[in-house]
C-alpha cells in the first residue's frame, strides 16, 4: 500500500464542482481583489474564531509581518525585542526582523513542544515588547501562563496559529486569546486554499484599523498614504474557496483527532516511541501527528521503502539558521530543542486520510521496532 503524507487531490475532489461554480461567479463579477467573497470570508472566519475582526492578507508570513508591524507602530516605543520559539518554521522569526523587531529565542517545553513559559520570564528585559507563541503541530501553547507573564511585564502577545485552525485552549479558539492571532491557508493546512492566503484575527479595534491600512500601502483614502505599508491582499478566488471549506473545518479536525487516536492506540508502548501528549484543558487539531524516537532516521528510511511518506519538522532549529546567528539570538542554551529536533518524525495525517492507511502505517512501525 502507498500512503501519501498529504493527499490534496483526494480532498479537492470533494470541492471540485463547487469551486468551478465559484470561479464562474468570480469571473462574471470581476471580484478578483477585495469585494464580496473576501468580505464574506473575513466575517465568517472572525465569527468562527470568536473575535470582532478578521483582516485577510495574502499569506501566513504576511499575517505575521503585518501584525508585528502594526503593534510596533501603535506602541510607538523603543522596545523591539520579541520572544519566540526556535522550534518552528522560519517565517515566525523572519517576520520579526521584517517588521523591525529583534528576535529573542526561548527554549521549548518537552511535553507540548511549545514555548516554555517558565523560560520566557527569565529572559524578559526592559527592551522586550512582545511574545509570539507558536501552537506547534496544532497543539495550543499554555496561554494562561503566557498571558499572565505578558500582563505582568506589559507585553503584547501574537499567537502564531498557522497550524492550529479550530484548536482550543480551554473554551477559546487559538487566535482569539492574544492581542492578535495569525493564520496561514497554505494548501497543506487544516483549512487550506489553492494557493497562498492568510489572516489576522483580533479584538483590538485600533490594531484592526492599522492593519487594514498597512496591508494596502498605508493608504487612508485613494492616493493619500499615512505611512509606509505593504501590498498584501487576499484574492477573491482564495477567499471563495476558503469560505466553502470553512464549513467543513470542524468535521475535518474531528477526523484528524479520531485518526490520531488510532495511532495512539496502535503505537502505545512500541519501542522507544514518545507519542504526542494531550492535555485536559486543550483541544489540539493534529495539523501534524509527530512522534519521537532516537531511531528517527532509520524509521523514516524504512517507511519510505515500504511506500509510506513521512516528514521531519524541523531538523534545524532557528538559532542555527544563518540570519539569526549571534546578535539576534539570546545567549541562553536550548537543550530541549536540541534534543527534540533529532527525534521528531511526522506520520501521514490529513483531512481525507483513511483508517486502513493509519493502521497500515502503524503496522509497519511495529514491524520496524521488532528488531530493536
């Protein structure tokens, strides 16, 4: 059996005819940038997340850059240091620099692989202005502790929710807890388009107003610009697709959770595998199902040889990436991150994966560990 890591063809088959209809309507209305479809998606996504404002942009990376830039602009102080995790995609830290901030990395918690709040407090100084937790692999960070620290030191919080569409911390969806939440709708996400797309969610009206200007060249009215901005607008075509797929997001997330439970059951106690942890106050949505083993590289090779695709996220921590060497990283050590990046491997899990595929992958992994 061949098992794909992500099968977009299988998913998009479900939406193909409806999307053809939407394309036709978009062409008839020339609603390519802004307009009805974008407005509808912003309204619906804000309601889904549970916030007052949703500002759509053209990628998750731009969502990060604009949210940080907007907060720095509105704060207007000399504080520029922003604390984030080194165990995430490059864009999280890249966006801090692009927006005019300074990156300060903090080690992760070994249980949830998210930013360790206890370590965060140790590295805050007078130049710190914000914290960017990443809800890695769809598991929410400990937003209670992060929020308490932010309040204590007068810091803002941007949730990088690019992997956690629909996840919950207690009774709140990710993207509704901090000062802003950022989302990516890249084709591999739980809620995905057919191209790039992103959004910023917030209850801060002043920030929302700033972001609306920022994403359109800082333009207050036609040909009058308040400040230097960006060209970052969500296409009408992507908005229409996302609006249709949003109707199925909870169904898909619940499917991912059920498939993750099969992995949990089938792989419990196998070899030295460390399964993803769950928490009673958090609902993860398994953007990735990531296990840990010291045999990671051998296991990946074995699975690939037997027709199973898998992925390694993220093998090189951000503090070892060239743009963040030296001045942009804190001087502290990162023992948990250093350990985790050598062990993580993500198994096939997507919106349309089948039970028999999950069971087949699990069977192969059990077979692999019989010789260990």
